[in-house]
C-alpha cells in the first residue's frame, strides 16, 4: 500500500476506509479461515451465507429496519432499480386493483437522478395499460435561475399528488446537483411523509404508502426519517459502503408481488431476476450475488457498528459538510466562490460550488491535485466543483480541503 494515499473526494465509486481495505486484502487470500479467497468461494458455502446473513443484521440493526421489511441484495445499480421499482409496483397495483383504469406513478423531481428515474418510468409506462407518470413537483421553476436543480420545494401546495398512485418516488440525495431532503423530519425541506399519511387517512385509504426512495448516495450516512413508512428504499453500495456491483433494497413485505399472477391479470411480465419476490424467496441467492462487494460492505458496516452506526456518521458528516459550507461562505464574501444550492436544501454528502473568474476553476483543481486531493471536479452535466464527503472521507481530509479553500480565497482577494 502506498505510504501517502490521496484524499479522494470522488462522487462514486469513492473512498473506503484504509483499515477495511487492509482487512479485505487478507480476505482475498483467505476468507474467514476457509483457506479460499472471497472472490473464489461458492456463494452457497455456509461461510458466505453466514456472512451475508450478518450483513443483513448489520443494516437492520443500524438503520432500525422493522420486521415488516425485508432486506435484499442484488446487482444492477441505481439504473436497474429505476426499472425494477416501476415493474414491481405496477404488478402490485394490478393485484390490488385489477379493474383500475388508471395507474399513476408519482415522481418528485428534485435533481438529475430523479429526473432520469421519471424518464425510465415514462418509457416503461408507455407499454402498460392505463399507466402514466405524474411529476408531482419539479424543483427547477423554484430555482434561482428558473432552470437548475438547486432546491427542495418547501411549499406543500407546490406538490400535486395523485389520489391512488402505484408508487410515489423521490431521491433522498441528488448526487449531481448537491440537493438533499433534510434528515430532520420536522424541517420544511424534509420529504413530506407526514403530509402523505394525513392525506391517505383523510381519504380512508390503506395506511401502506407506496413510497419509493433512492438513497444511493446517502445510504448509511445518517438515519432515514420515517423508514417504516417506506415501501422500498434502495441504494447502490459504491458511495458509502463498498465497491460498485452491489445494490441493497429494503422492501416492505406487501411490495413483493407475485408478478406472474399480476401478468395473468394483464400487467406487463416482469423479468424474473428483477422481481423482488424472487430475491426474497431465495434470500438473495437466486443467482450468483456480487460476492466481493458484499464482503467489503460487510467489513465497512462492521467497522461502522463499532464506531456507533448512523448516529455517529450523522454527527461526523454534519461537521464535515459544515466546515466546507463555511469555507464556501467565506469565499462568497470575497467574490471567489459562489454557492449553488439554496439554503436548507444543501446536501450533506455532495457539496457543490462554483469558482468565480476566468480560468480560476482549473487553477483550483490543479492546486488541489498538487496537494494530494482528487475527485473534486463537478459532474460533467453541471460543471463547477463537487466535494463528496461520504462516510470514509476523514475529518482530517476535509480539514485539508478547507485549509486549501481558505488559501485559495487569500490568493484570489489579494
Ligand atoms: N441514483 C443516484 C442518487 C446516484 O447517485 C446514481 C449514480 O451515481 C444512480 C442513481 C445511478 O446508479 P448506478 O450507476 O449504480 O446505476
């Protein structure tokens, strides 16, 4: 291992804790004293199945996932779930309401990823009787320039919910745009779960919300408000908990529809490997799961448990993002930086800002590289700077970034 590791602020795949990488090195040669490396061992061996069961327990305990919800592991990433949630939830809706003329998919669009998810839903809905996408709210009209994703619309009247949707979709943290729902359930920029529950109760509808959330870039970084009221929460592992290739699902058990029974009633057939019931019935080993990413995620979450779980990371990540936003604020006063996201909607994971002045952004990035900091370039679709502060990014590394930002402000305002 090189003596000096780079501070990696990449948006994903992203940094992993050094202690975990060292442990994983050993597991590559000899997994849990089996004499076989983790990338070589059968996924049906008792040692691997025990490891997988323990990974489930680590997630269940740290996020307080109730028994009403199954935890499933699969492949295919966020994009795979953009499709799978639509197909499974339309199948569920068909079983619940076989005669329904309309099957609406409600999408809350607060950034590039929820926009892409809504586009995929529109593609899939086009092939299904009565299915259509309803964009409940789009953040762009509420932005400073009326065209960017820079906010969580906090005015409840701006959300146009439909009456009995097959799913209600949102993305907790928009990785590209640096916009995040608040983790404080009482905040005006929290996802309005209470409002949805109250509306359902007022209609006399069943209390089980078809609420689907993409937590790809915030999973395990803080507690999930109203977790038990969600139908599906999903996340790719490659931001906070492991290498790319593993997708984690938390699914309420009424959302494991028998997709063949639904198809017999007219729903679109669902590929067997995308059906949540297949995964649940097989305890996530219907086919070969991503063994190595599962192993590393297990090591990461074992470490997280000893540190204090999501409560620990909420505090630590809060300090990290506050330090970077503080430096952006100082730079803004001196005309060197400009914040992109409106107050109250800033992501705690992906902090985005602009460097003002011709050629200054390139200078900032070059200086960061020279000082051993990488991955700070903003997403190609929006530009600017993006510092991703996932769980494995240390407070020392963040301090190094903040010191550099202050040095850069000093140069810029001389
Ligand atoms: N959703 C969010 C919030 C993401 O950040 C990403 C990728 O960065 C995706 C979905 C797409 O995930 P994947 O690349 O695993 O398909």
